[in-house]
C-alpha cells in the first residue's frame, strides 16, 4: 500500500469544536477502515500545522476518498504528499538512468 502524509490546519469550525477532536480522529480511523485505508498515526502538533495524519491506501482513489471525507466535515484544511520508503525509492532509482 502507498503511504501518504497529510498536514492539518483547523478551520474556525474545527477550533470551536476542539473538545471533539479526538473523537473525530477515532471516527476517521473507522471510516478509513471501511473504505480500505489504514490510518497509522494521528498527531496533534504545535507550529505551522495543527496536526499530522499518516495513512496507507491501496491507490490514489482510496486516498482521495478518505481526504474528501475528512474535508467534508468542515473542521480542517489539509495538504497531502505521497511518501516513499527507502525500498520504494531504491526501486524508483533503478529507472532514473535508463538508455
């Protein structure tokens, strides 16, 4: 499965309902399981972002479904990147200097 890292910023609505943030995280994990994604870690952070979500999905469509589900709540804004393990990167690097 592919790994994705998402940074999270609370919206005004998300801040107003901050007392429910851990419950919302648990609900997101359950929703992820239903659509075939696995949320491996959720962190609340200080600094430029309010949180980080790390998850795995079998394909981009599943990842997008999870992120749209999260965004539709109106509690957060997200930015997501695809992450690669060292083994995945080694496989990619074998194709860099072809021909």
